[in-house]
């Protein structure tokens, strides 16, 4: 299911931004496999906090903090970020991330899961994110798909609750003032939102 929506999203992105082999593209927080959807790969620089598990010569890989990107202003034709902003804890850190995206990209595309979609995408479990955080914690390990698959420690559950914060449309718009907000739906429900500057 995730691959289906990601593929549809990437095709829409490529069309709207006229992505070609000559496009200088920065992927903030992504992975090489994201770009397997493209037959003709653009010039992609990937920024992540850890180096790739295996070298892939198709990409330039930079280990850096998304809140302090080591690039000059407007260094890229497009700054792209898929399902990253909700992983950045703290309002100030999210603002720094958004400012850096807008600074280094002449255009940008920043996608995030929608806060009020019934299924929490990281936990792969419905409705749990509607509960207060204090109620969520005892449920994470045994009552979510994420917990059953990954067997997180209590500390891992605390980290999840501290670090993951889903956004609604108003919050994304506040981070990227003046951006278009694209809306992706599933079964008629708003599933993800994207801040776009073209």
C-alpha cells in the first residue's frame, strides 16, 4: 500500500516539476530506493543523518542535519522531502528545517502524512494517535502493528512519542507560508498533505 501511494506521489511530483536528467535535486531525509520509480534519474543529492548501508554511485550522499544544510542558497532546482518533517521534534527545529528547505531549493516539495487520517502510518494502527500521549504509551508495544513487528523497548516507545508529531494543514502552511498545499486522498479521506513551491 505504501509503495502504491509513494509511486503515485512521485509520478505527480515528476510531472508537476518537469523533472529530467538535468534537474539538480536535493532529497532531504530520503533513501536511494525512493528514486527507483524514475526511468531517467535526475541529479539527486541525498541528505541523511547516516551514510547509506551500501554505496550507490547514482547519488551524491551527504551526512548532515536537515536543520542546518551545508549548501549555498538556491543550490538546487528542487528541494524534496517525503515524510520527514513529522520526525523532527520541537517547533523551533521544524521551523529551522522548513527555512533550510526554502533556502536551498529554488522550488520545493515537502510531503507529510495528514494528522487526522484514521490510520497512524508509522504505527500502522488505526485511531491510536487520536488518544492522549499518556494513553498511547502502554498500547505501543502490544497493541500496534509497529510494536508487534519491532518489539520496541520502553525507551523506544518514549522516543517515538517524543519524536513523532503529525501535522495538519494549518501547521504545514505555517511552516511554509505562501506554498500551495496539495492534498492526497485514500478512500475519500485526506491521507497526506504536501507544501509545494513551483
